[in-house]
């Protein structure tokens, strides 16, 4: 039993978050990043917890070029909304 919970990594050393959509593996046992999908509510919730620690200096949204631009912009706006709630003044 391997524990990859946030409590194991939220020690102030996380400075960059890479964000993408996720999909379940064929076996249903694992999750894989899916750059063709938007980040879901759970992923955005994890981002919110990470940036609430005030150590995140950069957020990278990882998406394929095939993602329509309006969806890409919508995803950026969702991230911007989260960073604004936390009070990050450099969010652009």
C-alpha cells in the first residue's frame, strides 16, 4: 500500500504544479494524465490545496494542440479564479 496523499508532499517544497485532465486506466486501478481533457473538479481541488500553502510559484496547464482554443481559455480562467480566491496577486 503506497500513500501518495497530499499530506506527504505538502511540506513547503512544492513550487510548481503541472495540471492536466485525467482518465482512468483500462484496469480501473490507476489514473493517467490526459492532455486531451480539461482538469476535472477533483484535480482543481488538489490545485487549490497546493496553492493555499503559498509555495507555488508557477502553474503549467498541459494540453494537446487538438484541444479547442475556447476550452483552453476556459481552463485558464478556471485556474485564474482559483488563484484569485487564494489571494495570489501575480495570477495573470
